[in-house]
């Protein structure tokens, strides 16, 4: 077996016929803490192996499900009975989610879930809710939630132009309803009061602050010379494509994916190649390395654009998955372009690693990365992104295109704001992530209640991808109603929600919607109630075809 083939068949570093350990201690689980510890030390490694090893998955899946079903309900009942959980905001939160939310979500979902890794992830998220975190969510929302209506906010004030009505709850464009730390406005105000906002230079402290954040969180520290700057990540991606590929070159993307990435991949005569991700019954998206190599070899892309974390599916690509992509890129001489704009929006229990940090930067010479604080701290209006390109030859070519586009000087407030946000933003971000996770769990409860909703597990981003295909009227096809029109009728006219529709992320995702979770829990609760009322009376759902 040659080295490249071996790489594809050993994504976790072990041969596919490796023996995996049994579950010797699982039957002795008696408390929630023991269950959590077992998931962390035994269940998660085995589940991770199962995700990349079909044979091992078959061996351990039955044991996982049997053990979880038997012990989960006892552990959850004990959690509900604990006095510290049943008091104050914890009690109110559990009432809002339903007294048996955890038991119902877990026991039923585990029996239906074909992906053992997702079982562990969902169980972990639910178990980690505690009184302290609930209080943090409440205090965060009380302090930072803002009414953005009437502030020229596209998300709220552009409903009529985009959807034809203002009678919708806006859960669409990736923009938060939370203000950042007040000291941030004070810092920018001080600079404005100085009175001179001329052409700036990038300070040494900017490079040091951004580099320290990237090193501590994502495993690499870029040298100052690696940086280029763009008004946004998408414009940076377009410069890279223009500079480093030619018209008629094939540019690959994983679908479903953020619509502008699909557009950039097809710009100026490039041929967009879509590697479609596989979605299981639980809504988790993955790719098969063997199939990916076959498609890659046939398409021969000059570059591949990846989204990490991946919008809209909520995946954080694991190191072994990123390594597969990189080794295929080496084998077939392909540039790797990574949109890491959502890198900081990582759910508890998951970890983001930059593609630049894989194997200690071994592949850095063929990688370009783009990121920004625009999603992390809700700063899209500052129009500033970092483009990181370690290879000087590639960087010089991108810089030439940037100059041809007549991109002028940098914005002094954008530079100052980026640096200051990284200096003071971690506590704010921690509470934001708890709020996003709580909002996601409200959707998880809805999916469990209605059963025919398929909801992608949320590992990263504040965007949730939901499949409503089972609830479309059976008569829609007979009446030749376009899928998009049927979805708009269901979501806008009946549920009165503004969302992003799945067909913009990929042609085969017309029954999916993307929901923005970066808003108040009350807004998400309202959205869930509207969906529940409409879907509960909208006729018998079709049986979902997986």
C-alpha cells in the first residue's frame, strides 16, 4: 500500500481492522458525574473512532446505545432532583424547556441516532447545563441585548426589501442582536475625539495582540509579514482566487456552504466543483475520504475553499479531517483557502484548530487563511479582515491583485477596534457562547418534540441548520409548486419567520433553513413556538427519507 493510499485509509492513525476496547465500566454508572466522566474518557474516543471506522462503529454502537439508554434516564432524574438545579433561574429554565426535556431528548434521540460521535456530543451538551451557566446567560442577555430596529440594521430594517413584509421575526443574516463591551465604544470615541482620522500604519501591538490570540486559541502565531488586509473575508477570498488561479480552472467547495463562497468559486470563468457532504439521520455532515479522493482526482481542482467552522452545517472540522484535505491537496497539487471567520464561535466541549496549525504548520506553504472579528464580536460594520499567507510568493501575487483593485488605506478605527476586542473580549465571548448553546438546545427540544425535524448538531458558529422537508404539503409537487415557494409559504406566511433558505447553500438543500441563534432566548423560544404550532397542524408529515 503506497503512502497516499494509506493516508486515506487511516484517517485516525489506526488501521481499519483495529480492535477497540469493550465497555467494562459502563454498567457501573450511577451518577451524572460518572456518566459525564465515562463519556469523556471512554465514550468519546470510541465514538470518534466509530465516526471514521464503519466496522468498529458496528461493533460498539449497540453497546453504546444500550448503556446510554439504561443509565441516562437514571442520571438525568438525579440531576433534576438535585436541590441546586431545581432552584432559581435553573428551575425557570427547566420549566421553559419542559421538565423532562433532557430525558426525552436523550433517550429517544439515542435510539434513533446512527452516529455514535453525535450521541456523545448531544449528551455532553445537555449534561453541562448548570445553574451558574444559566445565570451567566441571563445576565448577558440583560446587559447586552439591544433593540436594533430603526438603526439602519439590515437584519431588522431590511425585511420589507428582502422578504416583502415587516411582519417577520428576523433570524436570517449572520448578525447578532448583542452589543459589545461599553469600554469598546469608549476606546473608539477617544480616538474620534482626537479629531484626526488620517491614514494609519499597522502598529506592532496590533500584530502582537492578534498573533497572541491566534497562538493561544488555534495553535499558530503568524509573523507580521504574513498579513494582508481586506474589507471583508469574501473580498479577500476573491483576491486570492484572482491572483492564484486562472479562468477555466476548477475551484472546489464542500456543499452545503455559505453562498458567497459558491459565488467566488465560479468567478470570472472559473469552474465551480461541489464536493457534496454526506448527512446522516441525525443531521451531522461528514465526508468519506475514499469518495473524496475519487471526486478530487476526477475534478482536478486548482484550489479548494473550505469553511472552518463550516457555515451553515455547524461542523468544526477535526484534525484528521483537515489532514485528509491537506494531504490530498499535496498529492494533487492544489491550493487550500480557508475561511475561518467563525473560528471563535465554538460550542463548549469542542475545539477549533486552524488548518495552518495542522502537523505544526507542515502544509503552510499552500494555505491562505482569512478571518475577522466581525462574527466573534459583531463588528461586520468595521469592514476589516486579516488575510494570512505564509508563502511570500503567493502573498506577493495576492498583494498585486489587491493593489489593482485600488484598495486604499486601512481604517484607523478598524485596526484599533480589532486590537482592543482581542484584548478585552474573552469574558464577553464566553457568555455569548453559553447563550448560543442555550438557544440551540431550545431548537433541539423542538426537534425532539416534533420528531420529523432533522437538526444539524451545533459544534461551531451561531447558525443552526434545520431540515423541514418532512412537513412540506404532499400536494405541493402535484401542483407544480416550486420547492422554494413551498418553503417560503411554510416559513414566512405561516410561521412568520425570516430565515436563510437551504437552496442558497446548495441545490439539494431546498427543504433546509438556517436559523441565526445570536439573539435573545425569548426570540428563539418564540420561533420554536411558531414552528411547533404550524407544523403540528400542517397535516400528517411525510416519512423522512434518509
